C-alpha cells in the first residue's frame, strides 16, 4: 500500500515531531515528578489511547466534521482547558486540606491516572487539527482506500508517540527520585498542580 521511501519519510517525520516536547509531555512529566514513574507510564498509556481514538476519528471523517463546526471545536477546547485547570485546583485543595488535617494526601489509583490521560488527549483540539493536516500528506488515492491508509498512518503515529511519551515518563521517573531527596514532596506536588493550571490556560488562550 505504501512505497518504502514514502514510509521511511513518514516514520522520520513522525520521530522528529514526537521528539519535540508538547503539552502532553509536560503533563506526563508533571504527573511523574509528583507521583512516580508508574503514574507517568499509566498516564502516557491513557494519552496514547486518547490519541488513538483521534486517529480513528480522523481516518473516518469524524474529525473533519468537528473542525468544520466552530462551536464543536471551541467546546472541546474550553472543556480541555477547564479539565486541566480543575485538576490543578483539586490537587492544590487536596494538598491544603491534607496539611490542615495533618494527614497524607492519598495518591490516585492507576485507573484514575489512566482515565486522566485519556481525557487530556481527547479534549486536546490541537491533536485533531494536527492529524488532519499531517496524515493526508502521505496518502495516495491510487494505492487503495484512503480511510484505510489514514488509519494505518494514524495508528503508526500514535504508537510512535506513545513510545516517546513513555520514554519521557521513564526519564522523569529517574529524575523524580533525585528530586524527592533534594526537595520536599509538597513543593513538587504544588509545582505539578500549577503546571496543570498553566497548561489549561494555554489551551484556552494560546490556540
């Protein structure tokens, strides 16, 4: 379906794009530094699944319909911004409440971490726009069904992205152990919460 040279170009372009840290990487690193390597890996898996849903939607025309509707794209944008800000605000409130009551703030479950990753990816309109702009550059109408080509390319890109995100989780997980020795866990958790809030504001106003 794809010529070898065309496939190599796609893989090279995908690797180059994945190597550039974006909001998803910032979210994964913040989660990892605050809660450890396993949390980062689970979050990366959730983001990967969310991006996979976007890839399927792009392949079968759903994403094009969303982009064609200003209110639908804006709705996703502001919902994503609100979700990120709420994550940061809840983390700060939980930390403040725990300190007031003299109790440790419980860590979220793996299932919760996974769902957060999915929602962060699904509510990111930039992923929708990116896939619609990037994937069609590598399809050829003469080489089979366009939807199937887009699906293969989308799944391949998401897999590369997931490997890249997981690598960030592993690297920042090693950094987290050193950071915990040098800085109080409270400082790391508060900094991570502010990262979520900043990402939310960027999603809302820098689009």
